[in-house]
C-alpha cells in the first residue's frame, strides 16, 4: 500500500517524531523514504525612513540552513533504520513544496508533525499541516 513515503522536516521536535514514524512505516512496508525540507531563514530588516522593511534571506543563507536541517533529519533516519533516504531541499512555500513533491514522486503517504517550529499554542494544527492536509492527493499522517 505504501511504496513511497515522504517525511516533512522543519527542524522541530514534532518533525523529528514524524521522521521517526515515517521510518517505522517505511521499514514495515519496504517503502522508499523521502525527506523534504524547505529552509526558512528569519530575514533581516532594513530601516526605510521610520519603518523596518524585511529583506529576503540570501541564497547562501538558505543553502546553509537547508543543509544543516537535512543533515539532522538524515541522522534521525539513520538511527531509525533508514540509512539512505532520498532528500529534497527547496526554498519557497513549505506546504506547496511538499504537495508538489508528493505529486511528482507519486507518493502514497506524507508524514508530518501536527505542529512545527511556530508557537501559536491556540492552533490545533500548524498552517503547513493544514495546507498539506487540504491539498495533498495522497494520505497524510499527522504526528502529535
Ligand atoms: N519548512 C518546512 N519544511 C518541511 N516541512 C515543514 C516545514 N514547516 C513545517 N513542516 C512540517 O509541518 C509540520 C507542522 O508545521 P507547521 O509549520 O504547520 O506548524 P507550526 O510551525 O506550529 O505553525 P505555523 O508555521 O503555522 O506557525 C512540521 O512538524 C513539519 O512536519
Ligand atoms: Mg511552521
């Protein structure tokens, strides 16, 4: 049933649990595990008159953040029995990136945290999980 599984990793503990669970499912189904990460770097701001204008992060900053995060995700996968996951790092909108990658690779399952790095306690699920649950064509497993 599950041949291609995607774990979405944002560096949070929630996402770490998602990678762990994705590894478990991948091992049981002998599926290929893909890990998708969209680097998000807090941009600096520039003062224009009296207002702070956000500056987009540089390509180098994004690449460095992406490599660091995917390295951590790969280490979690290795600890959980998946030595060589396929990895995909792409800056942009995380929800859209995950959904499009899942479509392109004909994934059967996306595993993600119910929450992530954001900290709005009032929300039950984060915005990325909300978006992916709505737009994905395959099953989505949200990990608490
Ligand atoms: N940049 C990202 N790259 C890859 N996966 C992500 C990314 N951001 C979130 N995810 C996935 O989505 C899950 C939920 O994160 P989400 O961003 O929806 O919640 P949040 O950070 O708590 O809330 P919000 O970002 O809306 O403030 C994460 O555990 C992770 O699996
Ligand atoms: Mg988030």
